[in-house]
């Protein structure tokens, strides 16, 4: 009988230990859930603030006309221009480079991210974000060309190949730029 009681006591102690271990795990999970809920709330606030900023920007863009520059408080400017592409290193057309195709107007090698601009509109070395129909390109104003010197509101996006440049075509785009 002593052995049976001793076995029951051990079983009860084991069950109580398991119960406390389960309660401790549940408490830890509840704390984690609470932390995640707080983090979610903070992210929802950030998202809401971004939505407000996007609505403000969308309104400014909707009111924007080609040739008008919108200035933002943080130094960024917005303008609508015509965009084409060029491939000076695969110059099958003969018009993708004024002189040396291996050097841009500022003296660097042309690579993806180089944008040719009219420096009277977009100064050299400006950071550029181009927004097209369903695409975005980031780059820097490091080149110019004959068309850019003739047409102020025109940019040329560097491409590695002539075929890529031709496929890019001619499009109206929104350009955000910030002087270096």
C-alpha cells in the first residue's frame, strides 16, 4: 500500500510539473503574441502614414503637366519627360554615341543605371528615379546626347544592347531627381 501511494504521489507530482511547464510555455507564447501585436500596430501606423504620403504625391502628380517641375521639401524634384534608351556599346544605329562610346559626358564608363539628360534641366550626378507604366528604374545623370541637348524634356536610359534599347521604345515617364 505504501508503494501504491508513493507511485500515485510521484504521478501527481509529474502531472503538476507538466502542468506548470505547459503554463510557462503558454505565458511565453502570450508575451510573444503581445509583442507581435504591438509590432503589427506600429507597422500599421507606418503603412497608414505612407498611404497618406502616397495620396499627397498622387495628387501632385495628377496636377502635374509636362515641363512643370514639382519641388519637394527634401530636395527631390518631379518632372514628366519623354524617355528613350540608348546602347553606346552596341551602337548598330550609329546614333547611340556622339564620340567615344566607352565614356559618358562626365568621363565614366557607361553601365546600367546611367541616364543621359539635359544638364540644364537635370544637373549631372543627380540621383534619378524613373517611373514608367509598371516599372521603375534608379540611376544617375552621368551622360547627355544630341536629342537631350535639342529637347530639354527628354532623357535616355542606358541599355547593354541595341535590341534592349529598341524594345524600350519611346514613352512618357515621371522622373524624380535630387541634385548630388
